[in-house]
């Protein structure tokens, strides 16, 4: 022990100084370690920054690609818009032409319809109608209601060429005065006329009946358009409200021979 103390005593080193140096060295080492750790962290951050920068560059390139694609798409859209406008203009012109054609077509149809109507009317007017029968329809139970009646014209086989039938006749009521005469087709009244015209011949046949001289009637009824055999019924209406069926006219249109047919028959 004495030798150690003696050695320390003669030594140049100061224990306290060495202790401070060791502490300083330790602090330096700690700082160095901390600096290395900081540098390492900075390196990591730098690498992360490089990675982010690379990602940003890549995204930028993608965005630039999108912008280029967007520009091309916008250009295509503009071309399509221009094309659409051109189609609209062509469609408008075609619609104008179609409207003009439709107007001409409608006008032609109207002209054709008028021509057909006129031709049909002329054909109907030119078609003769024949009275093929005049049937008395006075029921037996009504014999006592009339003194009599007659049809002066037309007669059977009369051919009507004027588009109308002209009827002249007389009817003389027995129990009540005959006031009117009706013409019916099926159950529909086509015409009604009064019984009050002079009939001198009938007055001579029935001299004891005052109204015999005023028992006449007459009427004209259009028959244009009859295309098949048709019956027209004649009824007398008496003053007491009695209706008496008199007769019916059976009419039938006749066929018109064309000029070609007539020429072929002649040849």
C-alpha cells in the first residue's frame, strides 16, 4: 500500500484531472453517437424525400399524360360537336324538304280526291235508275180508311235519267182527311209533303166528296247514289192521326256501257 501511494505521489497525472477527461470523453462519445444517430435519421429522411420526389415525378408524368389525353379528348369532343352541328343543319334542311314534299303530297291528294269525287258524282248523275215495280201495300184492314188512292207517275219500267224521281198521285181519306204523304226508306222518313193539290179527274170520279178535287200530291226525291235495288215506301197520314201504307217503289240502277264497250258491240 505504501508503494502504491508512493507511486501515485511521484506520478505526473492528476486523478481528478483524469476523471474529468474521462467524463469529457464520455460526453464526446455520447455527442458522437447522437450525431451519428441524427445523421442516420437525416439519411433516412433524405431517402424518404427522394422516394417521395420520385413518386411526385411519376404522378406528375401521369398527370401530364392525363392532360395530354384530356386535350385529345377535348379535341375529339370539339370535332364531334362540329359534326353534330353539321348533322343538325342537314337534318333541318331535310325536314324543310320533307315539309315541302308533304305539302305537295297533301295538295296532290286533295286534287285527286276532288277529281275522284267529281268523277264519282258525274258517274252517279249519269247512272240511270229504273222503276222496276210499284207494289200496293194498303192492308185489308185499312180499306175502309180510304176512298182510294192512285199513282199518276211514274209508271213501271220508267227510267230516271235526271238523278231524281218525280211522283204525282192522289189519296182520298174516308173516315178522316188525308193531310200529308211520307216517303220512307226502311224506317227513316226521307220526305213529307201535303195533300192539297187540284185533281179535277178525281173530283169527277167522286162528285159527292167535297175534298176529292184537292186530294193531289206530288214531290221530287233525289235517287242519285243508289247502287243496288232499293225500296221507297209511301204512307198517308190522316187528320185523325192514322197512318196508312199506300205502296212502295222498287228502284234499280242500270249499268252504263262505256264507249269502248259500245264500239266493240258495234264492230
